[in-house]
């Protein structure tokens, strides 16, 4: 009797929370996702020795996918290396657009963790001035024109989090490393993205990693497609693929070839290649 009452109480609480969440969704979508994220927070602690985590992350961030035996990959690698040789005599200087740098600094998100330097987004954002913008632009110009990214900008603070709270907290395969980059590194990356977007156009059916697009758009598109086929009384089949460590397995030379093909400025291309 007591257990039945406890189950009933839990059900009532869950139903109340669900109704409140549904109401929030229609009124304030940002608040909806904030509540949902809070409810999903994991209290389970990671129980893996620090040296083991260090070894695993070092391997993860330094291993490269082997392309041996794949003729197409070998040809792409040769093509990219040839392009690097051709650019050795490229003497043109690149001029950074200060207006874009100013816009990037202005739109830096608040309440984010800072990287290795200890400089927070708010320090640059609220200390923004023509002089600061010019100094950041000069810094990025130096990186691009000297074709080398400073090693310090490649250093990030790594925070391990559990992928799945229902699985083991002692397995490195259940750990996702979240890297916090330095603020200047983030500005540099956003500037490169600005340059890439000058010529690159996303597929209209891509929803992730795309400006003014989110999971909501993917859900709505899927739902509308299902409703359309249901209305036509046709069968619907759905396939979902989750690639394990997909980002870590990207073939770098293929990625750099794509950046070559979209016409990214040679000096910017070289600075991130080197």
C-alpha cells in the first residue's frame, strides 16, 4: 500500500513537471532548454585515476587515422602536399577586417569558462574599444601572414564528463572530454569561420553546426515528414546512425582538400594547416 502510494506520488510530480515544461516550451523556448538541461544534469562522479585519463586524452588528441592502402586518400594527401609546396612562394599579405573582429568581440557569449590564459569573454566584450579591436586584428594578421598558429592557442583546459550516467563511471569509453579554448583562440576560429562562409554554403537539410539552426528545426522537419506520409497512408522508415568518436576520426587531408576547393584564402589555409 505504501509503495503504491509512493508510485502514485511520483507519477503526480512527473505529470506536473511535464505540464509545466510543455507550458514553458510555448512561452519561452530558451527557458525550456535551460530547465531540460538542468533536469538532465548528472550527479554521478567519474571514478578514473587522473594518470589514466591523461593517457587516454593524449592518445585521443594525437592519434591520426591511417590512410594506408586507400588509393583515393593517398592521392588527396599528395594533392594537398603539392599545394603546400606551391604556396611557399606566395608573398601576398592578408589584411584582417577590423569590423568583423569588432563584431565577433561584441557577440562573445557570457558566463563561459576561460581558457589557459585566464582571460574571460566578458573582459574583452565589455572592455571593447577601437584600440582593443585593432590590437586583436593585428594579432590575427600576424598569425595568418606568418602562416603559423602560436602553440599556446592550441592548449585547452579539458573537463571530462560522463556520456551515460547509467553506464560505468570507471570506463574511459564512457567519458567525453570537453575542451575549453582560450578566448583569443575562439576569436581566431570565429574569424576563420567568417572567411569560410564567404564561399561555402551548407546543405539546406543540415541542422547542426549551422547558423540560425538548431535541434528544433530537425525535430519539426522530421515530424512534418512523418505527418505527410501518414496522411498519404504510406509507410515511413527511419534510420539513425551514431558514429563513435566521429570528430576524432576525421581524415585531416580530406578536410584540407575541401577547404582548398571552396577557395579559402591561401594564407588562412596555410596558417591552420601548419
